[in-house]
C-alpha cells in the first residue's frame, strides 16, 4: 500500500483480543458481490465483530449530475444500480416529470411498467445465479444467466443497448417500440413462465441449500425498521411495505398482483420472497402486454409538450417553431420551475428515492439518490454477529446489495 | 398531482404548538409537505414525527446553497407505512455549525450522517463514529459543497 | 516497467536496449539479475529453450490458457460474467476459470470504474500476480475515465498499471470483450512483451509483426 493512504481506524475492543484474528474480506473477493471490504474479527470461525468499509466504488454521481443538463444526467442514473438500470431511469424520469409538473400518456406508463418488471426479473436472475455460485451450486449461475440473456435481447431490440439503456426518459421514452417487440416479448414471457417451476425446483427443496440458509441471518421487524431497511429484505421479515402497492407510481394501481411477505426473516425467507417476486413480475408483465397498444402513426410514446421533448425530425423542415424548440432543447435543455421533489420507486433491491432540487436553470441544483443498498449494507454487522464465516457469504448473497448502488 | 391532505397539515400545526419559536413554517409544493425547524430542536422534531406515525426514515441528506447565509439545508424525509405518505423535515445550518445526530432516534441514520459529514463537512454531535465513509480516510475537502470543483483539486495524480 | 523507446537502429544500441528492457522478447524467463539464486538456472534454461526453438510452442501454450483474475468492479463486471456464461462462453478460448486469487492468474481484466480509494488496491493486486501477466482495460471507465470526469474516478487505469488491450464500450458487449481477448492472444503469440504496446514493440524490433484488427481472422459464418 502506498504511504499516502492510511488504514481505516478500527478501534480494538476492550476485552483482550489475543485469541482473535482480524481478517480483511475484500475489496477484491469473489463473494462480496462487488468491492465491499469487510473487516472481520474472528474467534476461530465465529465472527465476533465486523465493520463494512465502503467507498471503493464511489463515483461522485451526485456531484457530476450538477454539471449536466437534466437529459444528460439521465445517463448517469443507469450506472448506479447497474443490475437494474431501467428502475433507476424510471425513478429519475418520474422525479423530473414531477418537478416539471407534466402528465405523460397512459400507454407510456404501461410500457414503463413492462420494462421495469422485466428488469426486476433480470436482476433477480443475477442474484439467484450469484447466490447459488457463492453457496457452491455452480450450475445455477449458468442457468440464470441464460434466462437473463433472452431478457437483455428484448432491451437491445428496443433501445440498442443491453444494459445501460437510458430508455425511460423524462417526458416519455427514448423512441417507440419496434414493430415486432410485443410478439417477441410475448414469446419471452411464455418461455419464462414455463421455466418458473424448474427454477423453484432447482434450489427450493435442496437439502444443502436449506441447511445453509434456514435460520441464518435472522432479521426481526423491529431491527429492520430501526435500520430503515426496505425491499425484499424487509418484506422477508414481515415489514409489509411495497411502493408499487402502497404509493403507486406510473399506473401500477391498474395492475393486480400480490406482494410476497414472510415473517421468518432468515436467508431462506429472503430467497423465497424473491422467487415469488419473479412470479408476480411475470404476472404483471402479462397484464401489461394486454394493455399496450402496438406502435404506429399517431400512437403516443412521449408527452406532447414541445418545451420538454424534441419535435419529430420531419417537422423541423417546415415549422419554425419546431426548429426553435429543437435548438433550445439540444443546446440548453428544459428548465423546471424552482423547488424540490422526492420520488420513490421500488427497485429490485428496495426503495430508490430521487430527491431533485431545481433552481430554475437547465441543470439540477442537487440530485440526491437514496439507494437501498446503502442502508442494507449497514445492516450486515447485525446479521453476521456470532455466525460462522461460511454463513457470512450466504448472508451477503441474500441481502442482494450492489456496490454501485451503495457508493454511487 | 396529489395535494397535501388536511391530516398532514395538522402536523404543521402540532409542531408549531410544540416548538413555538423554533418552528419556522411549512411549505406545500407539488403535493409534498415540508416542515422547517431550527437546529436546536432537530432531534426532538424528528422524534415527534416518528412517534406521530412517520416511523420510516427514508432519507437524510443536505443541500448546499452557496449564496445564502445559513448555507446548508439539512433534510430528513420520513414516511409512514400506515398512512402511505411522507413528510420532509428541514433545518438550516451555517458553515461549521454542528447539529444533533439522529442516531438515538433511528440507528440507520448512522451511515447517512457519516456520508453528509464526508461530502459536506457538517458535524453531528453524539454520533458514535463520525468519520469518512465514501472517500479515503485522509482525503482533504468536502466534494459536494458548491465551491469544490467537479474535477477535484488541482494536481491530483489520478488525472 | 519502462516503455522502450525506439533507437536509431545501431547494433550496440539495440543490445543495450535489450538489456535495459525488463522483458526481452526473445527470452521469457525473468531477465538476468532480477532474481538472485535462480539466475544461473534461468539463464541456462533460457539458452536451452532458445537453442531448441521452443519459444513458439511455449507462447502457443500460454496463449491458449490465459486465466483471468476476478477483478470485476462495476457494470462491466456483469458483462464479464455474461461473457463467461453459456451464451458467450469465454472458456472455449482458454479462459477456463476465473481465479479468485491473483497469485494463480495470468490476466487481470479491469472491468469497471476505478475510484481513488480502489486505486492502491488495484496496484497491489497487479503486483501480486506472477509474471508474465497481462491487463485488459475493459470499458470506457477503465480506459479513460468514461462518463465520469470528476474527483472520484481515476481517469484511465493505465495511470496505475500497464495495459495491453483497451476495450471500448459502456459496457462493452460480450462479443467486444471476446474480440479483445483474441487480440491479446495474438499479442502473446507474436511475442510482444506484456505492457508494451504493439506499435512501440514493432518500432523497437522490426521483426515483430504489426498487430492490428486486420490480423484477427473473422469469425466463420
């Protein structure tokens, strides 16, 4: 290590630590799901004390967003929670639309719901694959990534990019759906629905998996509320809060779905909650497919307000007003009225909140992102107290945090 | 666009009854309610709102208004799972002015406050372990302040 | 690791430069004088290998068994994981296992943005890898800072470690990563020293082939 960086101050306990080993887990570690450093004090195999050290992926996104226009800052939001970029885009777009005070067409809301739920399935697939890999079931990784590939094919078809799509934009969507998209989505959903039982069967009754996850890392609802935990981790402990149902955004109140809740609060409960969420997401996607009208001339895919979204390119050739709007939007961008808003969405990890402050200029004065992984990683020392080192790996996998989301 | 319900407006009246001069006022904008208090009653106001049903701390952050005299705006957003609503509590701080930590009210605000200290330089009293969290331990400066350049200090060896 | 500057072509200068290089392209054991005690063994072995002309076969073996170290940092790590999945299988090119320990790997794929807190760790992991070792800088953030031109991100990982192949993209598709891997294999096959760019190595030793995208055979079909 270079002399310029000091080790983080880690205070030694009052009792004599002579029997204890202090071990550094990470930041480069196959099981920490990113660059998380856990400083563990071990008594043999048992964790006596732990301290997470984050910041190894701090990107300064909030500061960078202050020097970009609202449209440019959208691309930064993709890269925070990189397993669910469309969820972040959705949260940002809803926050900016709230700031602007505009309404978007209902069709756009349904398309956003479809994409957000597909993103949820893809994100849970990565979680399932890497959790299985960490616990030793290596083939889970290969199964899950194959399902994720067919969903990413859909995203690539609609936006050109597999992961960082920036497809959901303030004002609507980047472009309308492709002509064959709804049929392709139908095929993908049919394939996934046929495979849900297989995915349940792969791990649910596996005795090794049950042995490794049942009773491990129990989280009580009081501790969850105290630590401000949201998402599947909280729902597996009995905290009945899902933003899609309780504070509906983007037409979620038109959909019928149940929110899986468990009360045991251990890693197995978190696993079951996420598996059931995959099933519910498939149900929502099916309903959304029935509500989206196919693309065509005159079918809206964004708001009509020309001060926010650029006009269609052909209009510039004959309309002076369109030309001026186009020019203003691409050189300066739109300017929301001053004030601040807070918009939350339910990402696969939990509650993502965008607090946007506007001072009337074309750049956000402050973009604050409240990310679920930040609070969930804070919970780790509570959960791994007095457990074996092998259980630490399973608990980290079951919390499903993403360090890009945590450090921003 | 939703509007603020009368029940939520009651919160403003109750806070004003409880804290008298330390309650600065409330503001309703785009369907959201913001309540302003002065720093000495920050922790009591948060505890009051938590006991009034807003027991989920959604976010705790700060905003830097460089051209205003109490420069920082410290803000907590609290949600109620029962009423499915959220309220924003704000206070104003000058440069170098410390404020009470919310860790006795919610343990989860520990890291939120460390992040605010790291990026803004606001100090919290009674915080168990106030040190940098996102930047290296020996980093100089507080990047999210408005007078800190985006590209960092001149002469950084990483550029 | 010094970059070699091209000389004026004189014999003596070339030999001097060869001795100055930490790696000479003709012998791939660590150069003389670097490890005491083993010096005699390695110089004899390298003379035997040069005599037999086994250079080519050892490079061929190295090229087909490059094992990457796990250094996934951010979004590019997910595409790297997808590359090792069953659709874009990277193990058919020899990268069979992603070793968790840097001491057992040849290649470090820096996949993702490197923050200033992570930079010393990156260098430490690179130093822990045994020679010969290569680095692929995957993605825009690792190559040049990418989207993030700010206080927190290192503007290009080549400020910290010498890079062999840069991959553009945000994130690069798995096909792009496999193309970069193939370019690295070509580089190994032609004996270009690690960390040295092919253009510089070619200028220094004109016998080496000029490596560019045209030298990679197109995929069939």
